[in-house]
């Protein structure tokens, strides 16, 4: 039996706005699950329903197989870390971390032992006497996490915990959150709009859009087997390139290029007039004309050298694409560049439903 079960969960706010539609998910003990999606897709609403901070309009939430819809936040044995750390400014780091246990009247000796242990896990041992204002953003966020993990609850919920940090701190804290999870083994649900955070932290990712779950899977599955155009475009950086067109004599045309779909979709000949979206990842292309792929030529509009790799912005008449190549292969700007999209790297989607069409490679 799953540890947490969300069964057909819906949220309809009092103003009638339907923010979450039929959300289904089973979470195993110890899993690190990330809800990801653009702003307003219903991630926080779902997390708040799990926390007991928001009423579930319909559907069922189970903890260990037992219905928990009516349980209050405390009864659910869930701790939440918010985007704003909400530390008490007049209290030391020690007192901030200890606060929940002090309120519960836990014995001083036990509190001290647990605070020291949490401080060790979080690298805060040398800061226990400081006030929050004398800490960096990353250290404050660690204190906020410490306050949650000291409670030894079954589930940690984190709502965009890194969004107040700068880019460098985010990378460090991301690593630390992964380490904390490894050490505590706590079931964690983490909300972010950042696909990199989702990919690096998650055992499984739930991609959401407009209140609907688009796909649930491991980072590997979402990257290599996206269910639809939205997931394909959301996961991966730079995003997947898409060519939209209509099948004409088994081919897709764009600019001066013609793509013979039968190479990846034997039934393409019978799909005359069907709208198709063809996708390929920026990093999947090969430079030059290569065998077993679609050879494409476009103009180099811009190059971005980012260290070990370069992003190349290509235009083929009205179509645009980004390619990601080894920085030693950075081309000059404003030249025609020929590259190959290997057949094995091609994704096809139905132009109407936007759902993936399984491809076959010769
Ligand atoms: P963000 O990343 O911006 O926090 P999110 O994916 O977490 O976005 P939610 O905060 O869950 O999104 O909001 C989902 C939708 O529900 C949004 O369109 C939001 O405007 C709407 N919403 C949130 N709270 C309420 C409310 N109390 N009443 C009505 N609509 C609400």
C-alpha cells in the first residue's frame, strides 16, 4: 500500500475557479516527489491540500491507507517549509530550530540533542547562537528546513524553498536538500517552477499545467519519453525544438527543408493533411550531413558560448531552433549551417491533441 494516496482530488475555490482537476498519485515512503509547472498551474494548491491548509473540494487523500481529508494539519504529521523562511527575528538559530519542540513541552535535554543533531546535518553547528539577520539567505533557509526536520514527521512539504536565493546559492542548497533527504530518508513533496530543480532532486516528477497533471515519471522518463508537446517543451534546457506542419505526400515541409516522415513513421503516407508536430532536442543533433537522419540547413542568427557548450540560434525561413554543440564547434554568425537530426532523436506529436505519436526507426 502506498504511503500517501491522492485519489481524484479537485480544488474549486469559493469564487468558482477550478484550480486542480482529478489529481491522482500514489507516493511511497521515502520518495522525493516534485510538482513542477508554470505559475498558476495548481502546484501550491495541491500541496496545501496535502498539508491540510486548504480544503479538498472532492476526491480523497489517504495517509497509510486511511482517509485524512478531515484531519487538521497537526494530525497529519506533516511539516512544511515555505518560500519565505518565516524565522523569528529575535530568536537565535538554536531557539528557532527548537521552537516547535519547546511549544510541545519536550524535555530540554532531548531538545538539545535533537537541535545539535539537526544542526550537524545542516552544517549550522557554528551558527546556533546567531540571530537570523546575521545569516546569509542560504543559511536562513537551512534554519527553516531545520525547524521542519526536527519534528521527525512522516512527510516534508516544500513550496519553492529556494526561490529567494541567488543562482549560486540555489545550486548549493539543491545539493544540500538532496543530502538531507538521503540522510533523513523522509518522504518529501517539493514544489517548483524550475525544471532543473525538478530533474536534479526528484525520484519522480509530476508535471502540471492549467490544473491538470500532464505526466508523472522519473526524470529519465520525462526527458526521453514525454507524453505530449507541453512536457517535451518544459523538461530540458534549452527546450526541445518543434516544427509544426501538415503531412503532404508523407512529408513535412518547413522552409527549404523537406522531411520524409516514413523514415520514423511508416504509416505517414496514409496521413495526408494531418497536422503534425516534430520535435528534437537541441543536444541531439549532429553537425554537417550525416547518415540516418534528416539533414537541415538554416542561418546562424546568434551563438552563446556557455563554457563547454554553445547554444546556436538557427532560423530556417520562419522556423527557429536552438542547437547545443560542443563549444569547440561554435560556428560563425550569419552563415548557413547544415546539421542532421538523427532519426532516433525524432519525436512526433499529433498536431491537434498534442499527444505523442510513437515513432519507429529504420
Ligand atoms: P505559483 O508558482 O505562481 O505559486 P501554482 O502553480 O502554485 O503557481 P496555485 O497557487 O496553486 O498555482 O494557484 C492555482 C490557480 O488557482 C491560480 O490560477 C490562482 O490564481 C488560483 N487561486 C489560488 N488561490 C485562490 C483563491 N483563494 N481563490 C481563487 N483562486 C485561487
